[in-house]
C-alpha cells in the first residue's frame, strides 16, 4: 500500500510510520527482557554448580597435597636412613634439616616447610637415650643394650592447620607423647592433642631404629684354651680389639658395618674372617680359629663330614703338650697321621674279605698299635705351653 493509499484510507502517512516504529521498539524491549531473564537463570545455574563443585575441587586439591607430602616425607625418611647407614651415626634431630638437604638434594628451606607452607617436625623417642646417646656415633664396642622395636624417629607435618605449638623438633616431650603419635591410626588425631586440624591432614612417617641395627655375638671356647686365647676383632678400619673377659660378647651395630675377626696374636696379617653385618650373626673363637659356632662341648649328635673336619681342625690346632713322650715327641699331627694310616690299612683288610691270616691283617694290627702309642704319648701329663 502506498503512502497515498494509506492517507486515502483514513490515516496520514506519518501516523502509519509512527505505528511501525512503536512496534519495532516494543519488539526490541521484549527481546531485551528475554535476554535478561535468561542471564539471571544462567547465573543461578552457575551458582548452584559452583556450590556443588567447589567443595569437591577443594577436597581434590587437599588429596593431592596429602599425596605430595607423603612422597616428600618418604624421601626424607629414606634420606635419613641412608645417612645413618653411610656415616654410622644417629644425629640429633635439630641437625636433620641440614643433613637431609644434602642427602636428598633439596634446599634446607624445602626440608623445613612443606608445599602448603607448614613447618615439618622431626621427633625422637626420649626412651632412645636409655639405649644409646643422641647424637650417637658408633664406636668399636657398638651398643651394649638391645634395640627395642618400639624405639624410633618420627617425621611429620600438616597440610591443613599448623601443628600444635607444643610439637617441636627434638626429643619428644615424653615417651607417652611420642607413643601417641607413633601409634595413631591413619587419618586420626593422636591421643592427648588439642588441635583444630583434621586427622586426614596430619602426615606421619616412622623410622624404627631396630631396622637400622643388627646384633652381633662373639664367643670363645673355654674347654681347651681355658679362656687364655681370646680372638680379636675390628670394626671398620679400627685397630684390633681383644674380646672382653667374659666368654661371650654381644652388641648391636649399624647395618653395613664391616666386621673383621683376627687371630688372638693381633699382629699384622692375622685376619681370618671379614663380614659385612646385614643380619644377626654369631661367631666363636676356638682352637685359635674363628668359626660359625663352637664345636667342642656340644651334646652328642649325628656327625657329618663338616663336623669331622671341624673336629680335625680343632685337634690339629690345639696347643702342644710340652710333656708329651715319643721320639719324635708326639704331636696332634702325628696322632692324626697314625689314625689315617690305620684307616687306610683297615679298608685294605676289608677289601680282602677280612682274612684271619693275611698281610693286610698284620698291617691293621701294627697301625692300631702305632695309633695307640702316639695317643698315649701325646696325653702324657698334658700341659699347654706358657704364654
């Protein structure tokens, strides 16, 4: 319809234009109104989602922080264990940060503080000092007392609230306080704590001292040598030590300690056994030689080839009897030789069918007499030489 036709229909052209403009304005306002309502709805949905997701995200971040701190404490614990074994010492806990920084290759600040900016603490059970001093440096005599399984070191921190003010690096305030932390189940708060933090944020690593030490027992026989010959031993590259006057010496040493067992003379080139201590072990000094166990003085039992060899070694190495008879004078070696000769002749007689009159029968009789004579001569007024 033209403008002229619109006017002819009863309205001016201007009125018609205004009507079209009004409709456009109303339509724009309706569209703007719809956009605002949609925006409000979207914001409401996002708010609801954030309320649901943010706690889950926080829990996820907390879990990641706990896992990260667990790995860090495990690294520090292994670094401390390596230091103890390498340097054969248990340092004071106040020195842990510096030595652990070197052991694991971290800055000292990274040892002292975790990723959440919370301080780590290093605790030693005060009961340890009843067994060994802190700090402890291993000596040749080791640790005389037994290392109880409950004795240990704690490395701990929090990824949430700071640890209680009373938890400080060093010897724990009491054995009970230390035990409460040591025995606390995963995710719980130790007994006796007044703390606003969550148990799951408390991260603990335990290092048992009995896993770092190994017991050693050294004995010597008193039947033949009457305690006069006590073998010597060395720890590391130390000078040789004489065994204590008691027939048995026991002590605990840090794993990896090098033990040397020497002849009682203690002079150069007397090393008989060298052992790297990794497990409980014992040795016995008998007949001037170190063995895995004492042979003489044991109860009757079925003998094996090794037992016979051990008996032979002990007998041959026994002190000479200065009052022995014979020409030459009887010695343990001579007695062993006559025994060997008798056994050889006996085997030949057996192979011949045990004839009553035969050269082999005569040889057996003669060698038996020689063995008896040598034995009697050796045992004539037995007396060991003086020192």
